[in-house]
C-alpha cells in the first residue's frame, strides 16, 4: 500500500512533550498518529471524548460540604453572638 505525507504545524514545546510521552510508551510520533487515524476510521469517530470542561470548584479537604458562605454576611455573626 503506498504511503503519503501529512504536514501538521504544532507548537514545538508541545511536540517535544508528546515525543517524550510517546517514547516512554515505546512509540514514535508517526506510529502514534497512524494509531489515531486507524481508530478514527475503525470507530467512525474521534476515539476519545471531547467535552467542554466546567471550571473546577476549589476543594476544601475534609471540610468539603461543611463550609458555606451565607448570602447575608452578618448572619454568621449573629449566630456567633448567640453562641457567646
């Protein structure tokens, strides 16, 4: 089967990082791209999910779900005064 070339422009830092990851997996860039293209043809789709990610909410560790902000900033102070 004859082969053909594809020219792609990519950020040089991104390319270097991808090559390092692929080398750790025992692949070169050409093989990885061929695997991707074969999967596109086989699955008739992009072989991974492409989604718009929501902004991540900061985690509060063990306090997650136990700390909240009152819409009325003075409300916690009133509770504190009642406590004291």
